[in-house]
C-alpha cells in the first residue's frame, strides 16, 4: 500500500514539474501573444463606445452602444455579412476538395515527392497582396490571359473581352479564384498530416477484402481523418471570414462586394469614424469567436489532441 502511494506521489510530483516547465517555456510567448492580441481588442471595444472622428480628436463623446445599433441597422453591414459568408463557404468547400486530392497525391507519390510538396507550397508562400494583383491582371479585360484562354477553349463561344469586375456575381469569380489558389496548399498540408496518421494496415486489409477505391475512402480514410478535416475547416473558415486584400485590390467593394473587414477599413480610414469602425471590428471579432465555438463545441473538435 505504501509503495503504491509512493509511486502515485512520484508520478504526481513529476507531472507538476513538467507542468511548471511547460509554463516556464511557454510563458514568455504567452505574455507576448496576450499583449499583441488582447490589447488591440480591448482598445477596439473601448473606442467603439465613443463617437470619435480622426479629423476632430478632441470631440470624443461617450455613446455606449449607439455605434453598434447604427451598424446593425445599416443594410451595408448585412450586405457585407452575406458577401463574406458567401465567399467563405465557396472558397472553403472548394479548397477542401482540391486540398484533399492534392494531399492524396502527395501521400501516394514516391518519386518526386519532395519536389511536388515544394511546388504545392509556392502559392501559399506568395504575399496575399501580390497574389491578388496577379489575378486582378489575369482577369483584366485588356491585359489578362483568362479571357483569351476561355475564348479558345470554348471555340469562340466565350467573349474575347469580358468585364469580370462589372457586377457582383462576375466579380466573385476572380475574388474566389485568387483566394482558392492562394490558400489551397495550406488546406492540403493540414489534410496530409491527417493522412499520415492512418494505419496503412487498415487500408491494406480493405484491399485484401476487395474494397474499391471509393469504398476505402468512405470506410477507412475519411472516418479516420475526421479530426484533421474539422481542424482544417476551422482554421480556413476563420481565415476566409476575415478576407480583405483580394476585395480591396480587385473591386474596392464596388457592386456590393465589400467584406466585413473592408467595411471596418472604410469606416475607420476613409470616413475617419473611429467609433463606428471599431464597432464593426468588434462585431467581426464576435463572428469569428462564434464560428470557433461552433466548431470546437458543436463538432467537438479537440485542437490540443487533434481528435474528434
């Protein structure tokens, strides 16, 4: 009995020491993260409670929740919310499918595997602003290659010069394409990590049992990748919901293409309404938090252990 108690005490002491060591190692990084993350959030919450313009810094007036009421009653907010949600859903779904196919290729291919992974990472390594400008010029009427390419592939059915940025739905095409091209590699890497965790013996057993490729995907691969898929969807959804660069460069929010981040930018920088801009930023932050809670609690995604 005493030996058992001694052993348990030893394990408990060791666990406490490991916990202390973990805090010592992660403590400085945690403090820095809190300072650079929570301070701006608290500052935004504080500023959102005041009527404040950059052009008249001395005329701050405490209005409590009035800025939030103004934003939520403005049709522009709901239009931007719908646009943001649409872009998020389309890009994340397409990226999930393409990323899974690329992850399968990277996991199965042996010859040239390192080269393939390097090539796949190239779009993700490019700065978002550079990527957005590249696709903006690619879809441009006079200088782009997309119109001539589609014109040739459709045997002349598609116009040789098409104004992609002349309306809402047509503008969504280059915006979504640029976002998908840029961030699909990130999705594929997260899914590749999930693929590498699957026991190869399970798939080999399914092959011996005569399972087809589709059956192996449905019954072996996908069930064992649930945690990786949910984590990938969570990270990409949170990132896509904050889209700004692509829209700012391609359309500047014209034709109702403004996202929530662009609305916050316009209120704060263009109109110098710090209070209203801060209110939009806080509401955007709350949307991101709600999305994270839905994934973690609703879908029971364990980010620490990587399982579901």
